[in-house]
C-alpha cells in the first residue's frame, strides 16, 4: 500500500461562513483535534488565519502532540490553495509521511453547509500504511464529531440555520 486515501462528510446546521471562520484558524483546528492531539505553531500564527499563510511554501513546522503533550510527528505545513469561504488544499510533508494532502471543502446547502475532508498520504515506510490509515481515520472521525457537536446537524427538512 503506497498511497492511502479517505474522505469524511458532515452536513451541518450552520452557515458556511461560520464554519469557515472556525476552520481558518489554528485554534479551530486544535479544537477539532482535541483530545486526541493538538498541533503546535509559532506565536505569530496565534492571531493569523489560513488566508495569511504563504501559498506554495512552508508556512511553519508544527509538532503533533498526542493528548496535547507527547510529540509523535511533525507537519511542515504548506498550503497550495485557499479559497475563502469554500475550500483549502494543504500539501505537506511529515516525519512519517512522504506526502500529506488534505483538502477541505465547505459547500452551502439550503439548511446550512456540508464539510468534506479528503485526505491522501504516502507513508515513508510502506508497511505502516494500514496503521496510519486507521489512526488518521480516527482523527478525522473525531474532527467531524466535534464539528457536528459545535454546529449541529440537519434535523428538520426546510429549516433555516440560525443567524
């Protein structure tokens, strides 16, 4: 198994702009990842958004901390596309991954929006691919569970999201 890929989708009962406002900050990313892990970042990025990151070059190295304090990997974060308020594409390298591609799309719909995360990665050590696939799917399952809790899900047909 050289390349691995998966996708998660969540239909949220929130306006796309509100979900984008959350997703565009490192604090928002860490809120989704918690309690499994969190990502470090330079102090200068605490007040920046995804739109402030340079495109096509490494923005910074982020250590991935299991349970918030055990370093398990790093991500040389590089964004190649940011289209507010609908999508971004990250193409990074990691200690454990030769390539890491994460695309998030936020699609408007009549009662809120749909968040779609697509991830493709290539492990540096091929036999670990199935293990990483299970771990990353767990992390994104957790992220989408958090999104559904934060923003709610579609429950009523024809309902309008809160203002």
